[in-house]
């Protein structure tokens, strides 16, 4: 049995799916400008981690709030009343401190979501 308190599992019903994809892009002469400008430092590559679920998804009108402090959506129904609404805010802050980026995509409520972060490799 998986720990259902983890964010991606918390919002995905039993029988749903959670997929993790990890990729690494090494700097070459064709993509060097992309990596350096995205990370703002001299990096040798870029690490990207994506987590995609088939869970609750995020309604378009709520998407601008996702990384806000103390943000929760339908707390009692989706989260069983748990959580502080700080996890994504803290995660994004840590990623930014390491010159990376964090974001997400979701087609809307009930359609799952993909959260990702990218970190420069030195």
C-alpha cells in the first residue's frame, strides 16, 4: 500500500495513475544558450523531473493560486482536511534558491496534472 499522504497520491483516487519521468539535457553548442539563460549561471546541463497524475486536476480559475502560501483547494473533499497548504510554496522556493524553476500543467478539474521542476547541473 502506498502512502496516500504524498501530494500526488493524495489527489489521485485508488486505481488512478501517478507517473514519474526524469530527464537530463547536457549542454552542447546547439543548446548552450538555452540552458545558461534559463538557469542564469554557467551550467553543464539541466535536470528535469515530472510527476503526472490522473487525479483531481486544477480548474483554470484556480491555477494562478497553486504556488501561493497556505493555498488549498476543496480541503475537506480532496485532502481529507489535512495539510497546511505550504508544500508547493516551500518546494518552489527551494528550487528557485538553486537557480531552477518549477511549474505545472493541468487541463482542468478532474483531468489530472503534471508538476515539474528543472535544476541546472554544474
